[in-house]
């Protein structure tokens, strides 16, 4: 299947090639892709889509998108450029590639420091514009998220027609531990002015989460994902926060073991990957979704309040609610597909949500969860 449309100003010179053999043409921008060997490739990743109308800078710098090629469904990207304050991680974009319907080369915003294209080029991120993102999104929804390569037309021709043979050389994303690739290598203090101390475990943590915790009067120290329970408790924390992050949660056996050892000793709050790790530590199971939730408009039912929250999401795995033990209750449910979006285990003072209450980007319906965490710390 061929998809894609011509750019307004030039013929397509690039292509997104999916592992099922599908191709979507576009015009290259950002950094130049290359594909010499699997070890020397720029532009390989799991192809997923995000439905947010704005917030591309936060998306690009969210470490949960590590090793992923992000397709934005909203047509115009780059309108307001890139600024110095909206990054959600240190060190620039974390995606493997970026695909848009139309890149806006001249941004218009008082806070803009550079154009989207310049930022992608500076950070070595290949991108495609002029792509029929509607057709591509529908394809992913139908077939599921899959691996892909952003290629120049020359490299695409050189690789031949056998997609199965080419992609067999590249790693799968099911059963792959990406947390160790992105977690901090050493502990650091994000904030040291609070009356309470929170240890945040970095599975690929967003800065917005740290800001929300610190804003509620907590000193926050960030530890590597491989930190042991003993190392965490050495900080004498009032609470432990489990962050978001990329990859298959079931592969992070070291983190699951640590959280299991912490249960009942300190209040625990988990978000996204942290929700999945906590659920596994409690005895539940996780599974890979067909194409995941990524956007800022997912309706979630708060089971206890009987109210609906519009929430920000970025996850490709989910918790199997039926696998949870009896002492764990499901607190939030996705109204689109009934996915488990939150759990609570009162007897162990541990709770978590699958979505992002820090809302960077997204609505602020769920920021009460940070207040709940502070209250849990006494």
C-alpha cells in the first residue's frame, strides 16, 4: 500500500516504510536519516500516533517516546516554534522520528527561540512533512503499532522489496527493557526546600511531574530505576513516587522487586509506567495494546466520584484489571475502551494512575492526585 501526498513546494524525497511493507511518502526535514546497518541507523522506531492539537515540544521531549516515531494527527506542527521552558526532559527530543502533515517553517510566538525544523536538525531527529497522516493513522489503528524506518528515497530503493527480511534485523519492542537506556545514572536533587521528602524513581521521568510534587512543598530526590529498597529508604522519604517511562513494564523485574519490598513501608504514588510497575508488584499482569493511548483528550471515569476527567495519555501497555488481587480496587476506567486507568490499595497506602495528571500538555482535571499523594504522606 502506498500513502502520502506531495509537499506544496517539492516532490517527495523521503518515505516511511513499515514492517508490513506499507509506504507513506513525504518530504524530509530535520536531520537526515540513514540506514547503513541496524547498529548504524537513524530513523528507526515503533510508529505510533498522538492526537494532541498542540504540545509538540512536550511530546518530543517526553522520554516515554524513547525509540518511537511519533505521527501527529493534527495537521499543522511548528506554528509556535520551540522555546526554552517547555521541555519535559533534559537533553532535547527523545523520539526517533517525527511525522507531520505540514511543517510550519516560520514560527510566530513571543517565546519562540528557534523553528521546529532547526530543533530537530540540531538534535539529530529525522522527520517527514507532506505525509497523509490521516491515512497513516487509520492504518495504525487497523493494523496496530508497528516498527518503521524513515528513509531517503535512495536508501529505500537500496533496501529492496522484502520488508520482512529487513525488519527481522531490528529489535522488537515487546519484551524489551527501555528503562535502563533512559534512567538517570546517578541520584540528584530536583528540589531541596520542602518539609516532606519524596524519592522519585526515574523510569524516564517527566519534569512536569517533578514540578507538581515540588510545588506542593516537597523536597524531591531522583534515583535511578535500578535503586534498591535499601538505597531508597536511606533517604528517609515521606513518600515514594514511581514515574512514567518507555518499554515493556514486565521486563523491569528489578524495579518490580524493589517496589514489592517497599509496599506498606512508605506511601507510594505511580504514574503511567509507575502504575504498571506498581500493579505488577501487587501481583497483577500487563499486556501490550494494539495501538495505545497518546493524546490529551482521553475520557476517564473516576469510579469513586462518578465523574469524568479529560486526561493526557502516553502508553502502549496497560494493566489487566481482572488480574489484580482482591485487596486492590480499580479507581479509574477509560470510557473509550474500558482500559484500567487507576488502582488503589489502601491497606498498603499505594495508588497509581495510567494517565498523566501533570498535563504537560493537556487539561488539569486530574491534578488533585498530587494533593492525594501529599495527604497520604501525613
